[in-house]
C-alpha cells in the first residue's frame, strides 16, 4: 500500500476501515434509498453500510463469479442485494 507524506484529514478518515461511514452523512438519504456499490469485490464496504443502515436497499455490481461468492458470504443480506 502506498501512502502520501501529506494528506488532508478527510483523506485520513476515508482510509480507515470505517471511513465510508464517517465520510458521508448516511442519515440524510430517505429510508428505502438505494446504495450502489460498483466493483464491490467481496462486499466489505457494502457490509459496513448495511450493518449500520438497515433501511436501505443495496445493489452490488461486479463480475458474475465475484457476485456469486458474495451472495454465499452475505447470507444475512441476500434479501436486500440485487
């Protein structure tokens, strides 16, 4: 991993594991909003958000093989992932 010698505070927040939760006002979107994670990989970002905000609908987009693996791992969230 490459780090810059000088970073702003907002970049430091986003680089933390929970940065996606701290770097955006998730309380502002109305309930039932859709969150789209493009290039989701294994869904770690989507998982963080979904655990904190249960009323959103989550859409993950990635290669078919990756999405199939994510669906197996995230059994709890299957009803909200398309």
